C-alpha cells in the first residue's frame, strides 16, 4: 500500500486483547521501509517520530470499534478473532495525510 521511503502516521487506541496489533503493524511497515510517525512518540522513540511537525502521505487508524475513526477514512483491513476475553473485531482505516511540515491543519493531501 505504501512505497519504501514514504511516511505515514499511525493512530488508534485498542483494548487489552488487541493492543499488540498496533506495534505489530508498526513493525511490518518499518520492515518494508515505511517511516511511521505517532502521537507522543517522542516519549518512546524520540522527537523525530512525532506527528506534530512532519508531513505524511496518509494517516492509518487501528481500532477495535466498527465505525470509521475519523472523517474521510476508508476501511483497508478487518480481522475477527475470539480469545479468553470474548469476540474481537480489529479494523485498519486509512485517511488523508498532511502535506507539509508545520502545515496548516486545513491543508491535506489524499493518497
């Protein structure tokens, strides 16, 4: 979906059971040469990976809710499973990125 060298923002909150999916998705993207940014990444990875000052081609959202997490997003993957906590549905959505560093919040570029 993304070419090596592209930058994407990875967002989303997951409950306890599906929580490991988000870092696994980050690892998969990085392994294929995609640079992954995130909110509060400076706490874990350093300021270089923070979304507040970098452009990115798309925003990825990982969610255990069924509906779209933000406006102008499209569903790209969905998985269902059952574990000791019950039935789960995890979805990955993609939305528009941010065109330039320090871009105005209204300036967006789609895939």
